[in-house]
């Protein structure tokens, strides 16, 4: 478990939010975003929610308070960004075109997977 914690603390999760890329994605995929209802069309906020769920879960783990993690938070941790916010599936295959967004997504996705591994081991112990 210490190895998982070490990996988690080495992932860069404190980079600036990729606002330029989320703005560019919305311009480049304007017609797709126009098809979304207002309540489903908030890429920047939704990506922030995804990242903060992971960062928040990590803060519980690092503080040794895994038992305090809300169940809903753990349930959302099970989902990748594109499974949680399925309305953005149309950009999933193109995120590599947006360097900062892609880097943030990959970093948080790696942390998410490690957190799931850590929490499942803790549950078994």
C-alpha cells in the first residue's frame, strides 16, 4: 500500500486548470456543444468537478481518513470523466489534440485508478 501512496503523491495534480484548452475545445466542437441542453453544456465546470472529486478523495487518503469519504464520492470515483459526463463522448478520441487538457486528464485518471486500487485493498484488509 505504501507503494500506491508513493505513486499518488508523485502525480502532478496541482497544475493550472487548462482553461485555454477547454475554451478551444468548445470552439472547435461548437456544433456539438450547441446540441447539448444548457444543463449538460458546462465542460469547464464538469471537468473541474471530476478533478476535484479525485483531489478530495486523495486528501482523505493522505490524511488517513478513508472511512470518512462519502459513499457518493466513492461511487463517482468509479467513473472516468467520459463515463460520468457522457455528453462529452464526442471529444474523447480527440483530447490528445489539446495538450494541457490531455495532460490534466491523464494525471487525474492515473490518480483515480490508483485511488480505486488503494481503496479496494483497504476494504479487503
